[in-house]
C-alpha cells in the first residue's frame, strides 16, 4: 500500500476512533454514578468533564503553533497518544474502585487527556483530509466528520456490549489498543502537509472578523447543549426512566 493511501487511512481512522473515545466517558456515566462501581456523586460527575473542555480548547489553540514548529504529523501523534492515555486511565479507574478518591482522580485525569487528544487530533485530521483530495476538499472533510459522528454513535453500543459481557472496561482496552496501533502505524510514514511549507503565518484570532466570532458563539452554544444532553441523558435514563445500566449506556 503506497504511503498516501496509508496516510489517508490513518487520518480517517483517527477521526472515527476520536468519535468513539469522545463519548466513552458519557456512555459510561451510569456506571460511574452506580454505588456498586465508582459511586460518584452528582457534583463529582458534573465536574468530571471540566478538564476535558479546558484542555480541548487549549490544545486547539496551541496546535497550529506546534505544527509550525514540528509539523502536523507530530500534532496528530500527540493527539493519538493523549487519547491512548485517556483510555488507559478509564480502564485503570475500574481497578481502583474501593480506593477512596482514586477512581475519581483517575477519571479526571482521563478526561483531561481526552480533551487534549481531541484538540490535537481534530486540529490535525481536518487539514490532512482537506489536502489529500484536491478539488474535493469539502467532500473530504465532510466524510471525515461523518466517520467522527459514526464513532460517537457506536460508542454507547461498545460500552453496552462489554457491559453485557461483564467487563465494561473492555471498551477502553479496545479503543486504547486501536489508538496504539494507529500511533505505531503512522510512525513509519512521512505524512507531510503541502501547506506546511507554503502557508503564511495565520492571523491573530483576536483580529478575526465579527462574523467569525458569531460562528464561535454558535459552536460554543451547540457544544454546551450537546455536552449537557450527552453527559446527563444516560444518568437520567438509568435513575429516572428505570433502564438497566446496559440499556442506559
């Protein structure tokens, strides 16, 4: 398989896996708040995703500068590695149950790593998809985000599958293993971006036109609504609607 084909596969698989990992924590919400598992309180669960939001924003802002210094491949590698760490921490939290605050702290570190991974990975895969299909850039990026959305849809199914088997943390092991394979795979490929040598320095975000700030606001409001529903809906379905842990997940 030629390098370009392999690079395309890595980019689109990265988007798909990012979608899966992004929703694994909310999908496992009923498990985290169940007294037989992590036993998180409502306030603990509510604050659990704060590091993810903060680190996703920070990673997205610093990624272009890092790409300009070390190349976009290293940004993508950092994103995949952070996602791998997040899945490892998610899995480790299960084996720390009964050790006081340790499961909660591991989950907090896990969501922080997930936010970092999301910010770096999404910042990298978008320009890669755009550059690999000249003349079909919009379709290429749309296809990437379709795979990202498909990953988010399958995440709950994955948690439910492993929960029915008796070890919900298998979802984290599987996702982490796939991130590891992708990281090793991309290490042997050059994966340069044509724009890395020709693109001018991007303008400061503070000088963006007013319509861009309006776009930012719309994205922020959408993200707030999606995160609120996605994070709390499984908890509601389990505690208020009476669904089983597997059904709520």
